[in-house]
């Protein structure tokens, strides 16, 4: 559908404006924005400390920790990519790749292996925080 311009001297046909989203599309975007969990200071380090502590978490706790650490890991991986820190630094790029790999793995059903998996995620998070602070993507360690 085209329309002519109301401005004198403009004779080129112009398509009618099309909104970028339908009502359902706008609702979907709103739901995603409302579900977004921002980076919260302290929670990440608390979760890392809980997994790396001398105490071995129970089977139920390991699953909870794995879920939370996976969320933290993906947020920091995205931050490293968006801020281009992964492009500027080989070590950060390696941590991003390791984070993606660990995050994509299933949490093992064996309790001992599940604890090891969670601890690998926690160590990766700890190292990634240090690199992002060094690149000033985070102003200071949370």
C-alpha cells in the first residue's frame, strides 16, 4: 500500500508505516523485560562461596547451586561478549568458551560428579569476574 505525500513537490510513492510489533508481540517483549534478572551485587559471590566452601552440598543443594551458577555464568559471558572484552583478551575469550561449554553440559546424576561440575562453574565464574574487573566491564568485584 502506498500513499502520496502531502508535501508539495514530492511525487514519489511512500509505503504506509508498519509498526514493528503486533499487540501480541509487544506483550511478549514486555514479559521478557519483566522476567529479566539484572546482575545483583553479592548474590553471585555468595553462590560461588557456597559451592567452593569446605562443606559439600547435598544432592538437592547441588541442583539449586547449579541452576543459579548457570544463570550467573550466562550473564557474565554475555557481558564479556557485549563489552568486547572477549575479543580484546585471549584469557577472557577462553573463559567465555569454557563457561559456554560447562553451562551446556547436563548436571551429572552422580552426586560427587555433580559437586565437581558445580565447582568448575564456580571457578570459571570467579576467574571471569576478575577478568571483567580488569577490563573495567565491572567497576569492582561485586
